[in-house]
């Protein structure tokens, strides 16, 4: 651990935030361009799959690479891959070759790059930050991510009103270059790396063997699958509820997303300043319990104003739920295994929410969204409460 770790982590988070902002701008711009030019639900479904499937497919191998190779260089390489694909798209669009399949191809590449970058970033943080600072740093990460999520849609829309898609793409190339340059200035201690003498398949098998041995990590991943599956209606179906119940005006959808993001920023600041309970998992379980109760509130809200209040509070719970999970894995899992464990976590995250929508999406056309929110909120609350009382996530 370097003595100037605070300066190092500030530089690292600055680089990641700049890169994330550019990526978010392009992600919104591409999806909106597909929406406006095709007006096709099938095309929107395809764009969603292009955003999720590559992350799931590559995460197992990405985890091996994170454990095997230099994490800083891996982050820079994945950022560079995303930037180069975006630059090629900008050049082709400028030259008049504006085929929609190019957008899907770039979404696939960007998703694969994210699938490599995310576990690399999560595994690199404990190389910089001492254990007693991990919770607050992860809270800061959550704050910066939520702040980016808050401003990116408005900023992307503003750019698209005064410029074209190509200009937005070039902004992402620029922010990626800045992020790579800043990351390249970091000076990190040599970490413990897994040996490269065996195949990637053998390394993946070793990762599963670690899960079999570490009951805490295994139970945590299972809990995450269940909770993310249950909260999927609140993550994806609330716009449908708002339009059906309170009115189909665009401003209502915008305000709903904005108050959630604002709540997430506040929640990130809360966990960064407070640090959570001494027992990490009690913070996560308390936040999960609160999330379930608040989902119940969303389903029962009699007015749009009360709905917004519950939605903002849900935003606050999210960093309090996520940050302790990441910090616990960073503290507990050996450095040589962290890439694979965070790869498993990314598979869970990238698959549980869409799987929930496979069930709850069609159900939303047969019953009201409110019923789904109430039902899933009750089950999520009981799941978190039972896990807390039975100490299912206590390290043993």
C-alpha cells in the first residue's frame, strides 16, 4: 500500500468518472438514435440485449484476465477498445455510411469492454486503498456514478439538440483518452497475480472451486440473485406505472428518473461519510429491507408527489445496499482471486435483472404494475429480514 493512497485514489476516481461520463453520453445518444430512426420495439429489445449479453459472456474470462494481468493496463486497454470502436463509428457516420447495424456492433463492443473494465476497477481499488477506507471509497464511487447518471441524460440531450450523433461520439473518444492518460500516471505496488501457466478454463474452474469453499461469498451471490430478481419491477416498470396511473406526460418520466438519481447521489454521500455499520452485511440487509418496504410504498402511493418521495428514498438505499457488498468482497477475497469473484458478481448483476423482466414484463400487461411492486416488495423485505435474523450473510 502506497503512503499517498488518497492522492492515488482521487486521481483514479477522477479518471473513471471522466471516462464514465463520456460513455454514458454515447450510450444515451445511440439508444435514442435507434429509437428515433426505427421506432421499433424489436430494435429496442435488440439494443438492450447488445448491452447485457456480451458482459455476461465475457465476465468469466475477464475475471481470469484481471487476476492474471496488470489491472491498470487492463482498464486502459478496455477503455481504449471502447474508444477506438466509437471513433470508427464516428468516421463511418461522417462519411455517410449510417447503417443501424453499426450501432449494434458498437454496443456489443462497448458492453464487452465494460465486462472487462468493471471487475478490473473493483479489484484494483483495494490495491490502492487500505481496508479501513474501502467502505467510504466505495460510497464515493457510488456517489460519482449516480451523479454521472443524473446529469448524463440531460447533457446528452442538450448536445444532440445543437450537434449531431458524430459530435457526441467524438466527445466519448476525448474523455476516454483523458481517462487513459490519468490512469497511466498511477503508481501502484506490485499485486499478487495468478500464474499464467495454466489455461483460462482451468482458472475459471479454480474460481468455481473457491466459491465452493467460501460459503459466505456463495451465499452472498445467491442473495444478490434473489434480490435483484425481485427489485426488477421497480427498476424497469415504474415508467409504465407512471404513464398508466399519473399521466403519460414526458416531464413525469423525467422527474421520476431525476429524483431517483438525486436520491442515489445522497445515498452515496451518506455511506461515504458514515461508513455504514461495523458489520458490513447488516448495512446491506437493512438497506434491502428498506428497499422492499419502499417498493410497497411505490405500489400503494395515492399521488404522484408521494410516489416521487418513495422513489427518491429508494435511490438513497441503493448505495447503502451495494457499497458494503463490494467492500466486503474486496476485504475478504484474496487479491489473486478477486477478478474471478467480481466476474461472477457481474454475471449475477447482468443476468438477474433481465431474467426478472422476462417474468414481470409480460405480467405487467395482465395485472397492474402496482400489484407487482407490492408483491415483490413484500417478498424482498421478508428475504432481507430472514437473512438478517438467521445471520445468513455473517462470515463464518
